[in-house]
C-alpha cells in the first residue's frame, strides 16, 4: 500500500521492508501498513451488523 494509514499521505520506501510517510513521519513495515489500510477499509465499507455477526431485525410474523 502506498498510502499512510495515519494521515493518508503518500508513503516512500525507507529500507528493505519499511515505508515512511514524509507528511506525519510514520515509519512501519510495509505488511503492517497494508493490513492497517485494509482494516480501515473494512470498517468504512462493511455494515456493523455484518462485522458483529448480528442478524437483521425480524419482520412481523417471524419472517426475515
């Protein structure tokens, strides 16, 4: 991932596996950056009921 999970700035390589953000100074392993960005994307795009495993509310008559 080339975006900083902290400030959304553009990351640059900083060593063998490290990425660094010139905007906020974050320096992290590229795999960790990728996971953090994916987690943020999931939290934004997936409804809370799906994440927490809740069932949708039942309609009258006991049917969903």
